[in-house]
C-alpha cells in the first residue's frame, strides 16, 4: 500500500490495532495514521471527514450500532475466521447485518472477505472450512494466515513480526495484495 494515504480507525475498546501501529518501529507502518473512536457518532463523523485513500476499520466482534456505522461506509469487509463452527456461524451474522445496513452487500457476495486464520493450511479442518465457505456462497481469501503466524501477531518490544518472521511477512503481504485486487475490482465495477 505504499504511496497511498492509509488510516486505521480503531473502534474496538482494546485499541490493539492503534497500539500496534503506534508502538511498532516497522518502516512499513511509519506513515500509517491511526484514529480511535468507539462511539457511534464519532465513528460516523470520522468516516465522513476522512480524506485517506484506504480506511481500515478495526471493529468490535459484536453486532452493535457502532458496527453498523462501520459497515455502512465499507466497500469490503475482511473477517478473520478460524475453522470452527462458532466462527462460521458468526460470519453468517456479519454477512446478514452487512446486507441490512449497506445495499452494496445485498447484491455482491465478494464484498465480504473471510480470511481463514490460526490454521494449518494442509489440514483437513482447513479444507473442510474452505468447502463450507464456498457452499455458503462466500469467496474466501486465497491467502490463509497460518497458526504460527497468527500467534506471532503481537508486537513485543516494538519489534514487528515482519522483521522477525519471513513467513508472517509473506502471508500478510499476500493478503494485502489480495485485498488491493478486490478493492480495485470493486472500483472498476463502480466506474463501469
């Protein structure tokens, strides 16, 4: 996402995305701006005033008015999803809620991007979860985040995993490219 004005709006009370960017010494993150808002009106106001090329919103994992404000403004929803029944059911709730608040999601199933994480990509559980997502009409990300990488996401002592773990860097870069391709596809469809 180099050369783009990227901002992270962290609406989760934990502020993990905001803190991760602020505490990181990673050069890739030094130009990323962060903003924290966890009340519906402040979220809506920030989204309305945002002048960035790409706005990434880290939201709470709960159906709420705050989540609705985020979904209303979204072009793409990236949802981490473990290969578990609870996560697959939760994904269905996110999709249903998105369709209720944003007309873009009612007509396109590829605006919700499930990303399988904390999984061995060679396991039967992973294959089953991908098949289930496809059967449910989701176009899941081709990139999955392995269990080793998902556990290394924490930013310890201001050391980014991108410098410490080449697998993490590869997986997150691949996911980043996939997200950018999906965004560009949606922009070209909207312009047509």
